[in-house]
C-alpha cells in the first residue's frame, strides 16, 4: 500500500506546477496586450486608468480620438498617447523660459522698428 503522505505530496507538486503554468500564461497574455495597437473600449479605459463611462462620454463629445465600427468603439494606442501628451501641464520652468523668450523677441523687434 502506498504511503498517503507521498500521495498528498505528489498531488501538491502537481497543483504547484499547474499554478506556475497558469501564471506563465497570464504573463504572456498581459505582455501581448502591452504591444497591442488597437484597443477595445475596456482595454482603452484600463490603459488610461479611466472608467468606461467617462471614456464613452469623451467619445460622444468628440474630445478623444477613436474609431467606430458598427456599434463597437476602438482606440489606437499611439493616438491615445498623443492625446495624453497634448494635455501636458507646463511646469513653472517651462513658463519662465517662454516668458524670457517672448521678452527677448520683443526687445529685438523694438530695436528693428526704431
């Protein structure tokens, strides 16, 4: 008769291997989603860390780039990244540099017109 503890250990090893395999599959799936170019509404909402309803509202207001095929909404990852970059808030340093550039341009313009 087999030792019941050996049977339990054998089954535990089998379960552990199955769990490791499952984690590997999940990592492969998440990695492929990182490189996926066209996203569904759910994927785009997850990518932007927004709710689906707020993203859907932005599509209705035409404030976010999207594609519509039938009743399905799609988003290109590159479009979303560009959209995010357009909404960058300037730093204090950016504003100061723009102000200095504007002032120096105005001084040059006034000298030429005199």
